[in-house]
C-alpha cells in the first residue's frame, strides 16, 4: 500500500502558503522602523526590481578602459605573469574618505561614517616604462539602503609612477535609497599617487558614474581623499622647532616613557586614551572666533578632541596623526572624516620633557568637492603628556594643549586651548601617584566623627575590596531623583587597582599591603539627576536631566564601614567647558557600608551628598539621599569560580553528549534495522548545534583567557589547558554525531521503504520549517516592537546596538531550536506511522538531560538573584521573573518531548493523536487504497 497525502499534509501546505504571504506583507515595515524611509507600495517595488534585472544583464559586459582612461594613463600589456599586491605608496589595502555619491551613498559626512577601502589583488608591470596594471576593488561602507549595506565595485586599470595618476573602470553592486538593487558602472581616478609621501601628500580623486543622469544606476560624483601608508618620509626636523615648545616646559612632573603601562611607543600614545575634553579660555563663551583653528560646529564650540593614528614608527618614536574636533563623544563601526574640522600632524616623543610634541597642518581649499584639497599652513602646535601626580582638582591621566605660532593680528590665529582625558586610564602604573590636598577640611568634617565610633565584632569591606566601588540611587526633597556611580580613584597614595586583589598572587609578584583602620581615599562620583516638569494628574510627561561630576577625597574606616569625604564639582555646561571654570568645593559626602555577615548574599549602602554652604548661597543644593547594595564578595574565589564554572558546564555537557551518542552508535550497531527510522533533520540540527560553538564559544573562552592572563599570569597555563580539553571534547562530540548522521543517511538510501521514508522526512522538514519560520518571525516582530518603544520613549539607541540586540535574540532562538531536537523525530514517527524503537533510551533521555542542565542552573540562579535584583539600579526584577518562567517552560517542554518519544516507540507514531483524528487518517488511507 503506497503512502498518500493526508488531511494533516494538506494543513501543512496551507500553513506554508499563509506564512509566505505573511512574511511578504511585513517585509517593507522592517525597513520603515529602522530608518523611517518613504513607504513605496509593493507594485512599484516589483516593477523597479524587474527593471533592475534588465539593467544587471546589460552591465555584465566589461567597461572598456580606453573609452574613459586613455588620456590619463595609456593602456598597455603586462610583460610578466608575476604579480604583487602593493604599488607606489599603497600596501595592497588602503582606506580613505569620501564626499558625495547621492543616489547610492549618503552624502552627510557629519552623521555617518564616510570611509571606504581600496584593495588591490593583482599588480603587474607592463611593457610601458613606469606603467603598472592594477586590478582591485572599492568598498564604501555606508550605502543609502534602508538597511546599511556596502557599495562594492570591481575595477581594473593602470597607474603611472611618473605622473602619479591612476585610472580604473569597472562595475559593481549597491542599493538605491529606495532599497532597489543597482549594478552601477564607474570610472575611478586618483592623483598624486607616487612612490613616497610626506606630511603634505594628499591623494585626491573622483569616482564618476558612467550611467546617464536619468538612469536607475546613476549616482552623483564622489570625491575621495587618501593617506598612503608605505614609504612615508617624516617631513619635520624637530630640532628646528624646539624653541616653539619651550613654553611647555612648565616644571610639572610627567610619567617617563619606561614608567607607562606599555613601553611600546605606538600603543602608549594611541592605545590607552585617544578622546579628550576641550577647555577653552573663558571669553570663548561670548562668541569669540579666535578659540578654534576653524569656524564653530553648527554654532557651538566643539568640546571633544580625538586622535586617530595614520602611521606610527616604534623605533623613531614618531607618529602621523589626524586630530578631529567634534561635539559628540561616540564610537563608530567605521571612522569618519571632515576636513573642515580635522587637522593633520607629525609628532615626536621628547625624552627630556616626557611629552609628545606635534607639528600640525590644515586641509586647505576644501569645498563641495575635494578635488583641489591639499595640506598646508603648518603653524599649529600641540603637546601631549601623562601627569605623574593626580589630585582632587586634576584627575586626568593624559592632557595637552593646542596653540598657534601666529600673532593675534594674523589671519587664522586662535587662543591656546587645553584638552584633558575624561578620567584615569593608567591603572596599574607604578610611577603614578595621588596627592591629597584637603587635609584641613577632612580633619574638621570627617576625622572626629569616625574616631568616636567603633563597632566591635562586625566585619566591613577592607580598603582594597572591590565592594568599595558601587552604583547608587539618589533622591532629594525637591522631588529630584536619579542614579550614579562611585568609583575609587586612589587608596592611600596609590591608584586603586582592584584586579590585583582578586586572588592571592605569589609573594614574588605582589606585596599586598596590610590595610590600616583609617585609610585616605579618593573617589570619582558621577550622578545623573532628573527634575520632573510638566506633571499632570501625577503623570510625568517630561523632565530636565543634569549630570553632576564630583571628585572627592577623605577617610574610610574599615572597622565601622564609614566613608567620609569632601568633594569638588565643576560648574558649567558640557558645551561650555572653560579652562578657569568655577569649581564648587563646599560638598560633603557620607556613606555607610553595612557589616558583612557569613550567610548574607549582599549588603546595603546608605549615605548622603550635601552642600556645606549656607542657605542664601546660590550654589547651595538640597541634600541628596543615597541608596545602594553590594554583594558580599570574595572576588578571588567568585571570579575564579565563575570562569572555571563556564568551562566546566561546557566540558560536562559535551562529555555527556559523547557518552550518549556513543551509546546510540552502539545501539544501532546491534540493531541496524532501526537506522532508516532515525530523523535526518534531527541529526542535522544536533550536528550543526555542536559545530557552530566550535567557532563561536571558543572565541568567548579565548577572550576570557586574555582577561585572566592579565589578572593572574601564573594561572594562564592552567586556563589554556582547560580550553584545550574543552575544545577536544567538543570536536569528539561533533565527530560522533557526524558519524551517526552518515550511518543513518547510508542506511536510508538502501532501505526498501526509502520512498515512503523520504516522503515522511520531506513533510517533517516542511512542518519544521514552518514552525521555525514562525518563531523567527515572532522574534523579529518582538525586536521591532522594542525598537518602536525606544523611539516612542525618546530613547535613541544606535542602529548597531539594535542589530546586536537582534543578534542576541536570534542566538537565544537558535538555542531553543536545539532544545527541541526531538521534535523532528516525533513528526517523522507520525508521518511514517513508525513502530521502530529508533532511539535508545540512553540517547533521547540522556540528551534531554544535557539540554535541561543549563536551564535548571539558570532557573536556580534567577530565583536566587530576584531578591538581589530588586535592589539594583540596572537590573529589573521583572526580567528575572520572565527569565525564570521561560526556563520553567522549556524544562517541562523538554520532558514532554521525551515522554512523547517513549510513547511512540512503545505503541506507534500516531498514538499521541486524538482518537477522532486517527480515525480520519485511517479512513483516508482506506479510501486511497
């Protein structure tokens, strides 16, 4: 009796059809949520797509070089089969920046990255003297598609080393602003590309569309600039300019080169901090135009200065650097460049003064096109240093100045401007000290209080405990509330180095000081306050947000848990930071840590931040009440346990998986007749589920290893050995599953009922695909809804962070698919009405147990952390309950699937169906037979 389509199969086909229609209807809304693009209807999109198919076929023919480039560099033929990837000052992979390209690229360089890359694949010499044939590709990283995607071109052409000109032609692919696929053809020209370069060398060029202006693949002209990396010759002899930096020898002590965290020059300059806050002269607030080497940004003074290294010489201790001024502090996936707000310079390290001195030039003749841009006017100077002593009024670990050698009457003159790093980035530097300057105020306000108090029999965090760093909630009597953090800067005269106390290191590596009862401490306190406005019927519609930065120093009493400090806050707005800005140092901070108890998960921190000024003073602010919680941590145990536990979980899971798959292989060896009845879809899911972690999870373990090598170098070998063991077991589990898959596929191909089994497997795949597609759609819709809520609540997170969130959501969804590994076997048993005991009990029960372990552990951790999460600023207790409920659901779901397999193998594949549905199925089979 042959197998015939049943009622269930027809239902599955209808489900596939409706899911397809549903996905098609929602495809446009995805792009709308991300970028709020115009809402074209689907008929126009379809017509446009059909047009693009025709365009693509037309563009397949190669663009003739001689038609567009013969006047730039005459075409020639190669004289050798040998080739390289570099030529001139290009090293095979170069980056640059662009402007223009409307139609394909977003021309706004102030809001997105405007970088591109030029990669050469084949460079060969031709018979013409000094002419080289070049084959390569261009990649623009920010096309004007609703979802950012690259604009890619494959090019071929020639370069003349005598004229410095390069001309190439080719075709590529991109998306229009409406999301339509384009296949543009273009000509790429570069000028001033020679064998060597210096500070004034600026390679400029254009990318021109070869389509007509009304063509679908047309884009506006793109101007590019590039800074070559090879054969760079430093231009300036700093011995000729030492007198221009003589004013920087102010006698202040700076960290010497051999005292810095990395004794490698390039990593020292660019690796620790490359973003700084600008501090102008006070009269810049009046709109004075002599505060910057260029005009203001959108009417405001930029308050961020950043460095970007182009080239660095370790031996000469010299650097070529871009210096950018901007209003925002953020990190882009790809860099951006605006010549109107960027300078370029050469720097060298002065060992005598322990400073970096930089001669800086400007980009000139910048207009709507960069074709005529060049570098000149090298009258700007910059110095950069690492202070050796920090204090309550100076907590920046790196700082410098920028000024001009022009006089006040010269065009382009600007005032000297200071820039500072936003915090301490030099943790662990032996030569860096902290100097306390508020002894008298601390003595009057704090010392007498802590000496009178003593709590016998109680234990509090030590002076080197990581518990001294905490987050907080704050609230005032004026209905103002907010959140913040308190980060220790120094304990005694040494900077706070919590990672050195995570574990007991050998005595030869670290001499751990014995803490005294009273310890000098310094803190950086950051608070964000929200003042409600526009409140109606108790509902808050908006608020004013204010950020307060306080540097404080005082005394911590390790026998009472009391922390008392005096602090200073700088007055003024972020976009009006002045060199001599007013500072309010009449601030008192009091915090009290709760005693540590043996069986207590965590403890409380209470305290206050208040002004010591009298009421009439305008700088007086209302008392802020502070609330926080801490874990009672022994970091040297908990951190090591966490790292080891992650490896142990992976090792245990894969070891058990090896055992259970091995038992299944032994079972099918003794019962080869059951092999064809094993679901291939199930085995593929399990195999892929163990293959992907070999690439993904191992990278996570490697990052953990790098962290722990920094913390405890002497344990690095043990951690590395653990990783090798984990990886080997993962590979063994993968190979065993692959072997089981191979045996099953081979047995299926030889089985006499292979046609009916193939049909059942196909139907299983259809149902599984429907379910997984529906789940993926639901996951995507949830992510889209979260994005809508973010926009509605005016929370403008970056698109990249949203993509990262989607990635995590789908990663969790992939884990859920792996949890349901038995579902394909259940469906195959139903469609084939199998009575075979295809899976051994040890396999399906054991593998279910392996999948249950992580959820059982997460459930345990979530339920134990709910109480703690209620006390945290950044953790929502609702999330803990939701996560716990999800783990419970998966836990019982896995047990249900295992129970169904047991019933199917004991009775038959249809035993779980309702009796009425089984009767309909039998009637259908009798009718078709």
